[in-house]
């Protein structure tokens, strides 16, 4: 998922995450030619060679944020050493648009550049772009982002499973120790 550039017309940057010693699953940036996932932490830029590049199976939109507006509802991509969520962000720095992280309770996007970490108070975050459920769906709860959840059921295996209808149009339910997500072939409880 491209999410920035290194310099004005430089190579494409991607959000990445990696386990950094005992400091959690940290967020950073990666591109071709870097020594690994570049993570801002403890005032420095750390390179980790065993990392993941963030991808998404749900539609996302970019939302502008500044220190006066919270980044709630934004995509969580990693976790700090205390299990606090880290939000995926991007900020203008060094002539480019650099992916980074917003630690829980912070009002800055933390990015790595030139061997150190930098704090930028005006930044963008990724936010899930869910569809609203049809008006006739029975609202049974809300997800972590405050979106309505409905009740759905689907024939699966040798049984009928009951699950949650998500605003992105999927029916999710637990089966065999994992979460199954169906985009069709299910029913939604309606008013």
C-alpha cells in the first residue's frame, strides 16, 4: 500500500512494522534500497530487516489531522511495548511525505529521517472507509470505530452460524478457532 515519497520526486514509501527488541510491534517506513524497515524510536532511526509491509483488504481513505483534532478511528498498525495502539500516519518531512506512527495519546506523527526521529503536528492518518448498512438492518451494537453492527447468519460447514454484520458489507463469525468473513451468501436480521 503506497503511502508516501522519499523526497519531492523520490521513490515510493510504504508503511511497515517490525518487532523492535522489547519495545513492541513498531511502525515505520520502507522502500527499495533501504536496509530494512526504518523505525523511529528513542530519538533514533532503527533499521529492522525482519519486517512486514502493511496491506489492507478494506477500503481506506486519508484524513488530515493536526494537534487540535484527534486521530481516533484511524487504522491501528502496531503496538507499543505497553500494548498501546500505534496509528499509521504520514507527514511532510525532508521534502517528502513520510509514513510513521502516532502513539496512543500523542498529538504528533513520529517519523524517521536522516538517522533520527521527528515529531510533526500536522499529518494524515488512514481511516477505514466503511459503507453504512441499509437502513432496515437491526442495529445490535457498534464496532471499535462507532460504526453500526448488525446480526447475520450463514450456512457454513454443516451448520448455520450467527455473526456480526459489518458496515463494509461482510458477515463475520467464529468457526473452528478462527474468524470467517463472508462477502455474500448470508442473511441479515432486519427490522
